[in-house]
């Protein structure tokens, strides 16, 4: 039943505040209210026949179709009403339209009052484009309604305001462009595993002495510096930038509401910095702060999925690093539901599959772990993030080793080694693990095997002191895996 599917999708696209607003206008005990509440709590996909049975319309298809269509009209009308009431853009657009209508009819004084009030709103939340449009109308009103001796000083004031706003807007666009350039470089190069790649802060816009022209530009200033320092593995400096950005956002709350996506992106980047610094408890507190704020729920459904994707990913790998494996496993159904029904980056799905494989492997569910690894490795390597594809191959070797599938392991060692040799850069960790696995057949006795395992563990511990190699040691708890095998072998010799 297409109308039911359409209203179901529409309801699930609503933000949390939109749902609360619409619910206040639809009586829960009414026919439409019952259908609205039913669709809100029903996951995708909705079964039309089941819905008719549950709501008492088994033998009244026309009646059910009628209330479904009416509910869609009602929800759409309330969404528009909500936007007009709550969206600053809608409010300012309405103000400009009112000014245009009043100006056309010669009500200049009334139009001027609306402009003065709308300008205050636009200035408060830095809607610079709208502010320029309001100033354009103010200029027209001055020319057509002011006495000649008052026009020049009034026009001069408007020209000064226009120039100031235009300068702020130009400065903001420069920061927005620079942020896009840094983000593009980050996405393209960060996981390419090239040690020589660095981003330099040679742009004058992000020098210490530079003062951005607006609060939003100032936020972008800290975002750009934070991303750059993170990219260059200067984690302390990166965290300092995100801390400053959060202080600004807490002092000027419109930066969290009007520019919500910018704020959430920055906060999730801060979680990433804390994670890579190894400050897991601090990262967990920041994740809890984001979740408790319910800010993600105020996003459109399509964008909401993408932010939950990032949030779940960090929460998942933090549980993994803290060895709270059962908690991580309990998250998997929720994440799978997001992957199946949300609009998620295809590359992110592989990252989740890799993390699922790690959790199941560490919980001794090797069969499920291999299922997720296979889902990654059966793809064309060009369709998978380079780092995930490489470490998925290495994890597969560990799974095969634990399963004692020696023939398959020997074949996979050779193919993985050939694949890694084609890469421009191989982490030392990758080479160490490959060398370790190739030496396994020579370790004929238990003491020799223990010696080989301890040697690899000591080598990995040394790598943790090298900045570039630290990245590689975060993809899996290799030392934990080695400690477990050493402990098992030692206990079996007693």
C-alpha cells in the first residue's frame, strides 16, 4: 500500500523536536492520532495488512486509505507550520516578503519597522546573506521615503553596514573553501599510509595572529587547525583547537542550533582525537554528552543516519579497546539496522564489518568473524578503504592460524604478501606479522613457538613509541592476541 509507505517514511524522517511539535496537534485517541502513533513506533518496512488488522480496519480498506491520505496532508501542513515558526531562515524570508509587499503598496514606515527587527535577528545568528538582502531593501526605502537632507547620512550608514557584512561574508567563504580543501586532502590521503604526507598551515587565514571576521568563521578557523594538527599527528594541538571551539559554541548557543551540523561534525572530530590519543574515558564522556544532548535527533532523517554512523563507530571501537566485548557485541544489531535502513557511506559499512569481525574473533566466534572478513575481501580492493582492506587480510591470517587451517593459511600468506608488496608503503607492523606467520612452520616445539610469539610482542611494543606506527597498532589489539596465545601455551606445559 503505497500511501501508507509514504506517510511512514515521512514520519520517520522527522526530527525529535518535529515529532513532539506535531504530536501536540494530533490527539492521540483520535483516528489520525492512533495511526500516527502506530507508524512512529513501527520499524521499516511497514506491513499494510498487519496495520489494518492492528488498527481495526481489516474489512474497511477505503476508510483506512482515506485516513492515511488525510494524515499525510495533516503532517505535511504541520511540518510547514513548524518550519515557519522555528526556522530562522523561514522567519527572515517571511520578513523580506512582507517588506516587499508593503513597499509595493507604499507602506514605507511599516516596512522599515520590519527591516529593523529582522536585521537584529539576522545579526544575532550571523545570517549574512539575509542581512545583505535586508540592507538592500533598507536602501530602497531610504531613497523613496526619506527627506532629501536625511537621505545622504542614512545611505552612508547603510553603505557602511553593507561593506562590513560583505567583508564578513567574503572572509567566511574563504574559510569555508579552505575547510573543504583540508577535508578533501584528509579524506584522500590520511588512510593512504604515506608517511611523507603532511598538511602545512601556510595559509594566512589560519595563522595564530589572524582574527576571523565572524563567530562562524572563528569556528571554522579552529576546525581547520584541528583537522590539520590531527592529520599531522599533533594530537595535543588538535585537541586544544576543538576545546576552544566548544567554549565558543557554549557562549554563543546559536552556533549549536542554527549551525548544528557544523557543531556536531566538530564534536565527533574531537572524539576521534581523544580516541587516537588513547584518552578513552574522556572520549566516552564526550560521546555521552552528544547522546544526552539529543542534538542528532534534531537533524533531518538522512543526515541523522550519517551522524549516528560516526557516533556508533567511535562508541564501538572504544568498547573494543576497553575490552568490553559483550557491550560491543550488543551494539551490533542496532548498527546493522542503521546500515540496512539508513543512508550510510558504503565505505563506512566495511569499517563496521571489520570491527564486527574483531569482536567476534576475540569472543571466539571465528565463523561469524570470517563471514564479515569475507564480505570485505570479496570486493574489489579499489572499492574498500585501503587500511581496512589490508588489516582485514591480516586478521584473516590470525583467524586461520587459530583454526589451524595450515594449507589455507599458507596460500593466504603468499597472496597477502604479494598484495602488500604492491603498496607504496607497508607499516612495519604489517611486515613483522607477515614475517612471524612465515616462520611459524619452523617453530616445531612449544618453547620455540613461545619464543617466536614473545619476540613479535616485544617488537610491537617498540613500534608504539614511533608516531607513524602508532596508527597501525590501533587497528587490532595484536599484543592482547599474542599474550593470550603465550598464556595458553605456557599453561599447557605445566
